[in-house]
């Protein structure tokens, strides 16, 4: 085997052993910064309005929200972990962990997924239609499965 093929195999094997963080990074964005696939997903699902304050291969943090990949096993998505004072949900394989009281613009939320409203008891999270009318609410503590389409805005508190 030639040296080039050996090096390529070594890089591929290292990526597999390391959890393949190679797939999480992408080419530089227009401003020269690196954009992760998770960040692209978060931007698409947040309607492009929120600005991240910290981006890693595993998480995109906004002021009041953390976006991560959802756990892959069914047991962990049925009992969605969510810190006290937070509202968490899984939408299309992406976990959203809201912890700031503000209205969030959403986009491309479809399908069903688990949610946990672990905010202060009695806190009401509101999910809105495109026209701003309330689609449904969740009063803390509550967990279950929700239908995300169409949810256009969210106010965790």
C-alpha cells in the first residue's frame, strides 16, 4: 500500500475512534469562520434571527438557548432530560433547551417529538401559529409528546 493510501486510512480510522468530529465541521462561512452542521440546523430551525454566542461541534449556545443533537436511543428521548428552570424539546433529531423568557421565532419545525417543561411550577410555555395566535400551552411541570407542525413562535414563560 502506498504512503498516501496509508495516511488516508489512518485519518479515517482516527475520525471513527474519536467520534467523527470531522463530520461536525464544515467549510469556512462567508465571514471566514467555520460553521458546524449543527449550527446550520439551528439557524434554519430558528428562522435565522438568533445570533449564537458560542459554537462547538457538540452545541450551539444562544442567549437563553442551547441546541444539541438529540440522544439517538428511544429510551432517552421518551424521558427527555431537562434541567430545572428549563423547557426542552426534540424536533427532527435536534434538542432545544430554552432557559430565557423571551419570544423565539421558529422555522421548519415538523413532526412529533418529546418535550419536558421543567420550569418553576405553574410557568406556562406558549406555542404560537404563524399569525401569532396560541396553538397550545404547557404548564410546568409537564412532559409528553408534541406535534410541532406548524409552530412558528415559542415563549417558554
